[in-house]
C-alpha cells in the first residue's frame, strides 16, 4: 500500500477534499499502474468525473490493477458500453420528486438531496446521471421541502442524502436540522454518507455536536464495501459516531471482483463491528447505465449470505436486498 510522510489526519477535511485526485493520469501514476489504462480511463471520465481523496488512495496497493478499492473508483472502458436493461434512472426516481430536492418513495419517510457533490465518485453509483442541477436545495426550495413534510403527518423520518450530505458545512447542516426538528411528527434523522470511510477527517467534534444537538434520534448509514477500506483513522471516526449515541449502520453493494465472496464479507462485518457499526444491507447492483460490469447475480448473493450465516452471529449478517421501482419497500432476497 502507499505510504507517505504527509499525515492526512493533520489536514482539515476541506483541505483534503481540495486535493482529491480528478485526473486519471495522476491516479495511474500515483499507483504505479500501466499507462495503457489511461485512454480508457480518460474516455470513461468524460461520462462521469473521477474523484478520489488521497486518504482513500493511500489504502490501495501500488501496482495492483485488481485492488478492490481501486476497482471502485477507476474509470474503465466498460462504462462507455450500452448494456441492455440498464438506464440512467434505474430506480425511476424522477417520478417520485414532488418538489425539487425531495424524493418521496416510501411510506413514513422522505429523502433530501442536500448536495450533488461527493468526496469520491464510485463508478457503480446509481445516481451518476441524476439531475442534481434541477434538485439543488436553496432557501426557496428548503421552505417548500419543510412545508411538504409539515403537510404529510405520516412522515416521521427524514433522510439526508445526495451526493453526500456531509459535504455541506456544519452551519448549513445545522440550519436544515433545526427546521426539521421543529416539525413535531418527525422523530428520526437518517444520514446516508460515505465520508466516514473515504474522508474520515470530516468526523469532527463540531460536526458531531451539530448532528446531535437537536431532539431527533440520529441514524448514520455509512457505505463500506471491503474491509481494506477500514484503517485506524476510519475506525476511530466510526467509534466517535457510536460514542455520540448515534445508531451506526453499514450498507454495501455487491460488486463483481470486489466483494463477491463470503471471505471478504465476513471480514468486513467483523471489522465494522469492532468499530461500533452494524451491517445493514447488502444491495444487488442498481442497473444504472455504465455499471453493468459490476453486476453479480442474486444466486451468488444468496450463496454468500448463506455462507456468512454459517460463520457469523445473525446480527453481523446483512440483509440481501434489491430495490425495485414502484415497490413500497426494498425487496428482500435473503
């Protein structure tokens, strides 16, 4: 793995974010990978931008084109192929946006696209084609979102998502959370984020205070796919969230060549638990155009879960699910 003398933990998360790699040539050079990969990577980057924080890069193995962290972020020629059954809106979210910036798919909860930005651009992202420009939350939109939630008394949970909501600054998050907390029928705030994994410096005392200062119960759902993603700094960040009385859960996506075996998933569950995080979901791939090369069959997914059940207590085995457009919940596969 890469070892450098520059201690990322001493930099602010904003500084680390500003130094994220966005050039395929730089990524390949840093990891000592063949320059023959550049042409394909450059083509794929024109369809979906490359973004990799250096703190995540440092957990990758130099010279290894099959590194499981690299494969999640490396633009590949496969992304330029048109695959049957894949499209730009695999979950048909465009049909469940009653007001810009708000997605209302399921009973009792709504999702806010706080920002369209991410610290890392995962190549399998189901929202890689999402029209964030039409769903940016500004002051006017925020007022409409709050009014919508107030008028739907059945909503008791609000989900902050994106992009990655933790890329918003503390002051802005505090503003949103305060307005949500003033809606009496909302009890839970859920935050879906990859930042504790790819940019753990974002988990500061100030952020934790911002998130826990209201009356709302906080659920943090992180996104980690492979045990190699969890180093000492990540483990510390996750532990801080748990110690702040948040319920910390993890969801993974089943990805070909990355975590499609029980050995990897067992190690991941154990590492997560050691950091105060419980496995939640293992998602079958959402069929977004550009990500077909990551797909793993439900049959293999079931086999992995069965093997995990033979090696782990039930609370460390995630639910294998698929999201089907129009259904009232995620579909449980196992």
